[in-house]
């Protein structure tokens, strides 16, 4: 095992009606800054539940956080929060809003109008304001992890920010909030969570049987319940996918294991330049990353084939290829493209994507930091 620190202090309140608990979870004397997106919480009743729980409290609000939240929008929110003297940020929505709330909490703490360089170059130097999350879309795990992914329109960049103190103090996970999600958002959520597990699980093998077994269970739950969720939206399916997506990226399965986030970093470049949904950028790239890295990944891909997909293939390389094909079939079944050309005739400019990775400082990707720009070019051509 690689040495690790594991500390996930986010208090999770899971289940129907749990939004009411925010009243006790947010300090009595807090000045609350409520952040949300384009209005889904107003239509599905989440906004009313939040406001009911906070009645009698001081709440300022800001709406209009975009999917793939824009730094420039958060600058406007930050000015307002600083003006109001906010002391607690509450995000209510999907991963974009929760990421935005965490990043905003850090922006406010800098006291600066344009803290991009401070936060991206020295992310752990700031002590963000406390924040909390009301999750309405299971996918990212943002509700209990330290990461925000922020896009700057001006810079044409989409980059991750991580600060341990930005982890939400609490996460409300009420699966009934998922009823208003579109089929596409549900499919995206399942595929995003699935890739989160694979990027921590399919690397070079180390001695982490607990993490591997847990990863396999999360994958099996998503394979079984993802399609049921999309077809039935049953209570059980909502509960199981919401919890699985959280466990996929809350730090537990990644503790002590080498990780390979190359698919995500290439995906962020595709979203930054072409605006493609996050999950769909992953499904179109990941199979090609696996094929390109078969030499290093074959042992774990073979384990994945045998344990998760129940392959009886004894040869590691053949089992690995089976696992990649089964993964593609699952992603396609969840409505996501497994090649770039399957995404509404998307055509990408490989050099623009490589230049995004260079600007973002992502030039040594993979569990062995050996996926360089020249490798990304080859991966993109395999994924075309
Ligand atoms: O803006 P509103 O009106 O709320 O609508 C949203 C948005 O249009 C809608 N939605 C959310 N909950 C809903 C709902 N519509 C109806 N009913 C509900 N209950 O869904 C749309 C997409 O929402 P978004 O938050 O963008 O989706 P998601 O949760 O997939 O988040 C994607 C963002 O998270 C980042 C991605 O890069 C992307 O920016 N990620 C964050 C990670 C993290 N913090 O660890 C890791 C991930 O890999 C990912 O990169
Ligand atoms: Zn993701």
C-alpha cells in the first residue's frame, strides 16, 4: 500500500426528508449564502424545503451557476457574499453547484476580487469558509470530497482545485430529489461514477485488497442498478445509485492505491473547448486509454474482467480486452458515446486539446506519470 491519510469528516444525512436537518447543521449565528443553478431546485421543491428549514435565519442567495461552473460567474457571487458578510456557503444542486460552493467558499476567504492564481497555484494555502451541500444529482461525489472543477471562460480552461478544508461540513443526500432529473442526467451520473471507480481501480496492482473489493462492489451496484434507475426510477434504484456515486469518489477506494486520472483530464479539455457533458467526454476517451495502456493495466483489467464481468478467460491480455468491450457496452447501454465521432458528429482539434492539457499543467498523466502529450495525441486518434 502507498502511505495515505484518510479523513472524511463530511456528515452525511441520507434519505427522504433530510433537507430539514440543515437547520441544526448550520451554526445558529451564521450568515448563509445559498448558491444554486439554473432553477431545477425551484421546480422540484428542493428550494422550498431549504427555505423552510432556514426560516428565521439570515440567508442571501445567488442563482445561475452553470453546468461546468464558470469562475467569472463565481466572481460576481463572491463580490455579493463579501458585501453581505457571509459566513457559511450552502450549495443546492448537482456537482456543478456543489463544486461552485466549495470554490466560492475559498474565493471569499482570500478577500480578493480575482484570486484565480492564488487558488490554483497554492490551493491548500487558503482556509475556506465552511460550506454544506444539498445534493440533487448523484454523479461526482463532490458532496463529500475536497475537489472543485472550475472553468474559466476567459482562459478557456477547465481545471480541478483541491483543498481538504473545502470538503462540505455536511451533505444532504435525499434520493427523492432525483425524480426530476432527465434520463440523460441520470445516465451521465451513472457513467461518471463508474469511471471514477475505474480510474482508481485499473492501475498497476498494489497490495490493497480491501480497496479493490470495495471498488468491485461499487461497480457491480452501478451495473445492476444504473439501468434500473433509468428505466424505473424506483426508490431502491435512486438510493443505491446515490450512495454508490458518493462512495466512488469520497476518498475511500482511492486510499493507498496509484490513480490514473488521464481520462478525466482529457475530458475536461473536451468540455472546456466543445462544451460536451462531463460524463460523455469520459466514455468517449476511457476505452482508448485502457487499450493504449494495456501493458501496465492488463493485470487489473483481467481481475476486473473476472470479478466484475465474470469472465473465465485465463489469459490476462484476452481477459483485459473482454473487460474493455464489456465496459464499452455498459457505457453505450447508458446512452453514452464510446468514440468521439459518436457524440453528435463532434470533431476535435487534437492540438487544441493538447494545448489545454499543457496550459492546465497536465503533461504527465497516468499512474506512472508517463502519459505525455505525444501519448495523448495517439489516444485521441484511437478514440476518434
Ligand atoms: O442548474 P440546474 O437548474 O440545477 O440544473 C442542473 C444542470 O442543468 C440539472 N439538475 C441537477 N439536479 C437536478 C437537475 N435537474 C432536475 N432535477 C434535479 N434533481 O442537471 C444539470 C447538470 O448538473 P451538473 O451539476 O452540471 O451535473 P453533475 O452533477 O454531473 O456535475 C458536473 C460537474 O462536476 C464536475 C464536472 O467536471 C462538472 O463540472 N466534477 C466534479 C468532481 C468533484 N468535485 O470531485 C469530480 C467529477 O469527476 C467531475 O469532474
Ligand atoms: Zn467525473
